[in-house]
């Protein structure tokens, strides 16, 4: 199989020739890994690790420094950079609208337009990675609005000012509907997977109630899923944390692949996930980023990889990937062991 065929086969719930693989890493992690390998060629790394997916996106406007050491992106997310030893890592601070006192203030913000994105390289990326599955974008319909608004403000708004939340989520959703449609047009429908993000869980439980999920998240997830399916693509939905209570509803809303299946609860163990949802959902991730990958031995990593591939990959339905982007504290030996063990 080609990498593209392998990924689409697994998502369809059919047995591919081997477990498909993906690779997500923070920039400092890339720096550490390339220093370990002794070269600077990322594409060579992906090919040597047998990675089947390539990530694409339209180029966004550059961030700007709004005060010393604090940067803002086009959405109004604000953050600082912390040094890791292998390069800086972003750390979020209060967003641009954390102090907003009226809906008019939200409406008057300098919101980005899809025309601000640069799609000029997308077609070339598709040609360059013709044999690979392509994952596009970084659409977020709840978490990123919360980062711009500030988490405290967002949680209060959901109770006291729901119209503010719907304004923000709708603004983001409308943008990404147009973004994904334009990307599909530019690439003649070549993109197979579209990313949809909203972190809904903490380490122990959902961040919001089922009622709030249904009011403030579900309608926008459904609109995005309907759009992606209309473009001929599949939805890869990313949410960290203990979100097991939301999985049946997320399936009903139209997601195709769940990422990163962070192993924080027994209900998110691969055996439970496969038994309960394996006939309706594909999975992406699962290899523990909090303890195993940074602190385990290479053999412990290999054993867990074999477990996930054997359990979730039985009959198709699994893409090997870490349970979040590879972080800088992951030893390169453990990162390489993860792919070395994959069947």
C-alpha cells in the first residue's frame, strides 16, 4: 500500500498492510532529535520513521510583539516564550479580549479574514507529497476562542453571557468553514483529513457539563464536520483529557478519527475504546506523553506501542501517534523506539 492508501484504509475500518503512523512534535523537540541524528532534514526523518501523513496549512500572518516579551497571533491569542534548552516553547497568557466588558467590544475586535492566509504553496505541497495522506489546518471552535477571551471570562460567559460565547464560537467557525473550503478548492480535493481542535477535558473529568457541551461546542463541531464531509474529507478531532463522556455525542456529530486518546482514565484504555467504539470510530495517538515517553525506557515504549497497535489496530481503525505533540523532554531514543516497535 502507499502511505495514503494505508491511512484511508485504517480510517475506513479495514486492515491495512501495517499500522499507519503520524508524527507531531514541538519545534524544540525537532531540534533535539535532529541534533541527536546529526542532520537537519525533517523529511528524511519522516521517511526513515515510516510516517504516512504529512501536515499542511495555509501560511498565517506573522505574530507581533504587543508588549515586551508578549506576542499575539492573528486571532488575539497571547503568549510568551520559555527556553527549554533546545529552543523556545510557547506558553499562553491572557488573550487580547480577556478584559472585554461588552459584546460590542468583541464585535469591534480586529478579527482575521481568510484572505489574510496565503494558500499559494498548498498545491505544490500536495504534488510533493503525492503518495502520502494529507492532514490540513488547525480549526478550533471553542478552545481558541477561550484563549482569546481568557479561560475565566469564557467560563463566566457561558453562564452569564451566553450570547458572547456564541458570537466568539460562531466567528471562529465561520472563518474555518471558509478556510477549509478554500483549501479543498486550491488542492482540487486532494486533502483527505482535516483537523478540528477543542480541548474539552482535564486530567480527571470534562471541563464543562454535558449541557454546556451541547449548547456551546456541539453545534459548531457539527457544522465543521458537515463541511469537511461535503469536501470529501474526514474529520480528525483533537481533544486532550478525560473526555470519555463526550465520545458518543462526538461520533453522532460526525467525527471520524479521535485524537489523542490521552491515557488518563480506564475508559480511555485501548481495550475499552476498541470494544465500545471500534466499529464507529478510528483512533489516533494514545502513546503516553506524560510519563512513558519522557521517563520510560525504550523497551517500555516498544511494549506499549505493540499493545496499542495490536488492540486498536486489529481490523483497522488506528494510526500510531503520541498522546500529544512530542515534547522536548522526550529522549530521542524513546521517540525512535516508538516507531521502531510499530508493526
